[in-house]
C-alpha cells in the first residue's frame, strides 16, 4: 500500500486537465513519500481519458455522471493510506500537498481542506464572496469541493461522499468525516497558508446565464 493517492474526477476536462496534472506532477516530485494519481473518467465524450493517460495518470471509468460517484469510484481504486481529492480545474502547490500529508501523519489530525484562490482577477462582489467563504471554511472547518485530504480508513468508515445529493456533497462529507475524526481524537484542519488555485469558469457561466436571461 502506497502512502497517498490523488483522485481527480473528470467529465470532459481535456482543456483544464493538462495544466492540473502538470502542476500536480511538479508538486509530487518534491514529496519524499511515493504517491500516484487516479483520474476518474466520468463518462466523458472528449479526450479526457487519453489526456490523463498521456500525462501518466491511472484512468478508471464511472458511467453515472455525478461527482460523488466519481470520487467514490476513485477511492475504491486507491491502494493508499491517505487520499487527496483534487478537481480537474484546480492547481495544487508543493507546499499545500506536503502540508496535507504532514497533517495526516499527525496523531491529532484526521484530514481537512484548504482555502481557495481564483485563477484570475475577480470582480469585487465575487472577491468578497470568496473571502467570506474562506473565513467560513476555516471557522466552521468545512472543506471546499476543489480539495480534500483524508485517511482512507476514515473515508471508508463514513461511506465516502453521499450519492443521494447532487450539490453540497462536500459539506455533508466534511460534517460526517469531521465527526468520525473527533471520535478518534483527531481534528479536521483547513490549511489557510497555501490555498488551492481553482478556475473561475463556474462564475463565468453564471454571469453569462444572467446576461442571456435579462
């Protein structure tokens, strides 16, 4: 069993996936512990699985289009003590990856998440909203969906991500996993000095949809 596995759910991500995997490979190259990458092809119709294989990832398939299912499928294929979940449009630094793995070695930490930075300049409203989320995440110990780190035994104990919900699955997982950790004397830790950098495309889609409907 290897020390850690990075799991990336991906549906039609041929555009964003190369940068994510290249950034991840750079981060992993600095880590003494050995790890691997599992990309879950969530029934893509583009070159997502080919791109992932070309960049050295193990690719597994999940037919049902749901991010919870994709993450859970990836976890089932991960022969590792520790799991790191990363979105396909999100960049991770060596500092963040090392901090997450160091935390998982601590007897008082079960896992957690990280604060989030945008990949480009945000409009004032969205910048304020992101700052509010980051403060809330740290205070309430709730992880953003773009990045989680956890123990495999804890992930299995809580049943992974809920497949009964289509939004907010990261909130439910954070709550259930945090409770499991506390029962073991471990805390859920949000890393706030090395944010993940994630795409603002969802905000772009929202802005375009508002403009179209007006």
